[in-house]
């Protein structure tokens, strides 16, 4: 059987004005409904890759070469108006800090409604219903009192859930989570990871989970890509990455862990493992 075409397939290199080779011939594929972890230390190029996928690196004066194929289209060849129709609707991003992602002057309900109307039309009642459903899907209150709060009245964990609710309003095919749990305490981090798993399962939403934390990646992802100094040096299932790492950098990351992670496969991992092997995306080890 012919493997399904990947939702996202990219091969690219990135240079900044002051530094060349920030990313060098990066290759990565993500299938529909798959959770892929991208792991690397600070400065390895993780956030650069996220912004390159969204084609936002021009704001930093970067030069991007290669291709980013999303749902069959090369985003590097599309106009900015076309990209604006995709960002937030078919592809969304969740950043590290809700304090910098939310407008402190606007109430939560107003910000969510604005995010909805950026890509959809409808009555005020229809948008309110969508907003309430999004809040419920991330286990937040959907009552008027919560909608009337400002970001300063939320905990960090609540703020991050609001950002996730905003990102999934249009049920995008791909959610990019860039260090989305690094500013959270351990309990809240666990809750957000469970939320990503739930969204992946219920909405068939693919997730690119970017982190320097191998433990959280092991608990969440179907595959893990290891990024080292601008290159993906290894990409495979959690079992292979943790039990049979091939690259010296991967082995050093695992050796530095305080304890061996419980990398129990996430939902549908058995299905993904067989499909990924047949597609040639992972090894059969």
C-alpha cells in the first residue's frame, strides 16, 4: 500500500546576517495525527526551525533556502497573503510565555473572539459558542466571569491554556508547540502534556513539540528528532532513541538524564510504528 503523503515535509537551510549555517540541510516529515518531538540544547536552532515553517524568519533578517511542503504546497513559494490565510487556521503555534503572547489590555473573551474572526465570519453568538467550546476543550471555565478576566488575573498555567485554546480555535492540521511547557511547574507541565495528547487524539491534530526536555518528549511523542548544532542527527521512535541511540550527541543527552524516562508509547503508537517503518521514516530496530 502506498504510504499517505506527509502533512509536512521540509528540507531547508537557514542563514542569519551575523551567522551562517544556523540550520544546515534540515530534513523532517510529520504525518497527519502524529506527534513529533524536536529536541536540542539552547541555540541549536529549534525556534529558528519553527519560525521557518511559518515563514516568519524574514522578520529577523534571515535567509531561508529549500522547501517547506505543507498539505502539498511549498510555503516558501507562496505570497504573504496566502500565508496569512494559513497561519492560525491550518497551522498554529504555541509559544513559551503567555505573558508575551496575550495582550494585557484586552479581556480573554475579546482576544479569543478576535482570533476567531481573523479567519472566519459569523454572528457574535456563533463566535462566542466557538470560544466557549475551545475553552472547555482545554479544561478552562467558559463562563462570563472567566471571559471577562484580563491576562494579569490568570495563573501561568491558565494563561498557557488560553494560548492553546486560541491556537486550536480553527482546529488546525498542525500545532507547533515551541517550549510551551518550559515556564511551567512540574504538575502544570504534566497537565499541559496530557492536554496535547488529548487534542491529538480527539482532533487528529499533528503536533511538533519543541523542547530541550527529553523526559517530556519521551512521554508524549511518536517520534523524536534530535537537533544538534543546526543539523538533525537522528530521528526515530522513543524506543529506538532511548534504547539504541546511534549518534554520540544523542547518547550524551540520554547519559545526562537524572533517571531513565518511562517512554511508554502514546496513543496509537503501535499503529504509527508499523506505518512509519513501511514509509521508511524510522528504522526497524
